[in-house]
C-alpha cells in the first residue's frame, strides 16, 4: 500500500499541475548593479551546512523511496550529490522501517560519497495512530541504513488530512520531537505548508539543529491528494483537496521568521537559481530543490546533472549582477518585496 502510494505521488507530481496558486518568490526583486565589480569566474559559492562544508548552497530535498522507481531516482540524485558535493535528503523512510525488503531503495545512495545524508521520518509516525509509534530502535535502524548525518522529521498534517489513509492525530508530537532532538541531530521540515512564528519558536525550544521551511508556493500535497481522490471517485476528499490547495505560510515568510534563530533551509517553490539567490538573501543557509530535480530523474543522471548545473549558473549570475563575490556578500544584498508577499510581511512578519 505504501509503495503504491509513493509511486502515485511521483507520477502525479511529474504529470499534473500541483503547484500552489501563487509562487511567492515572484514577489521578491533583487536590486541590479550595472557595475558589479565582480569577476564571475572568481565567485565563491562554498558554504557551511550545519557544520558540513559543501560546494554550493543546494540541498537535494527529500523526495522518494520505497519502490523500484524510487530506487532509480535516488541513485541518479545521489550520483549528482557526489558530483557537486551537496547534501541529499531521502523521502519518508517509514516504508523501510516497516518492510526491510525495501531498504535498498534508500540505501542505494550509499554507493556515492555525499557530504551529508539526511534520513527522514514523518512526525505523525512518532506518536500512536492506527499503528503504534516508531521507537528509537526504528530511528537507529533508519539512520544506520544510510549512515545519515541528520534526521529529518517532516510535518505533513495538511496532506494527512486530505489523503484517505492519512493519520489524524497530532497530540503529543512536539513532546516527541523534543525527546528525539535530545539524542539525534534533528532537522524539522514542512512539506509545503510552511512554519508559523509559533511553530518556529516551539521547534527552536525543542532543540532542532535546523528548520527546512517547505513553505507555500511550490508543490501542494493537498493538490496531489486531490488527484488521488479524484481517481478513486472520493468526492469528499476531492473537494477537501481543492479547498486546501493553497493553504499555508509562504516559504519566504517562514525563512524571515526563522532567520537568526536557527539555521534555515529555504524550500518550497524554488524553481531556479534566481529563486535560490532570493532565499539566500533572506537568510537561508541553503535552498532545497525537489520537483525541479524530479523531472527526468528516473531516466538518467545526465538529466539531473544538467538541471543542477543550470541552477548553479543561474545562481552565480544573480550573484554577479548584484555585486556578490561570496556567500557572505549575497546574504547582504538589497531586495524589494511586493504583491501578496508584501501583505504577509506587513501583516504578519512585522
């Protein structure tokens, strides 16, 4: 059941319109410098990823695992992570915890030298649902399976509310996150709905090492579940998916709220290197790419390589045209915020 659902998610994301109704990265404009006084070939993109040196501020975000299709995708993504010396996260590893026969769809990435591998488990699985909560021994198994540097705990309660087999209980999640963060290096991640000010304060207090904002603006899992419900003629879930298609806190807003409190990964709607540059300018240490890298990832490493190479080029062009010779300078560049994002900043960020 889990494996079939995961493959459905991949195919829906590849073939259907699943983006939120507005991409908030379009509401940020960087100020152009006609005389940048920077040598493009000398631009430095190396940076720190929670104590790990990486060549570019790019994270291959958590996407998949648990199927043969996912295994091909993870192999090609891992090969790219090695080539560009960037970190990589995996999709939810619940399937591997429940069925050891699926382990190699995740552990395939061990064939490559990746600076930081990120294991991944859902917050709903940390507490009792219809199934019992995962135990520490399960987390140990998943981390050891890929020799993970960090453990992602992903929050996807919007998706859980829409999907037919979703987990409905969230009572006690924060307590479990606090307990786990005292023993494991935890990265808290949203999956498309972003983190509020209160969420960020709670997570920082719980001791997480970083926050991956995963905000509104990119792939909507309510939209993905909408298509699944539509296919199964579940009109109640179809309507709920449509209603909550664009629910959440915009990615740039969550970055601004978290910046300075904890290391931040800017994800949620990043399409290109310019979006990445905007995320860095807001205070993110790196940007997470998922759907942008998914297209063609099941077919060849060369497709993934080309996509990442293009993102890097676009990012460096943004650095060049704002007079940024280093990551430190990129984080200080001026920007203009307009449109719907401006209203969020004025009414909520303050």
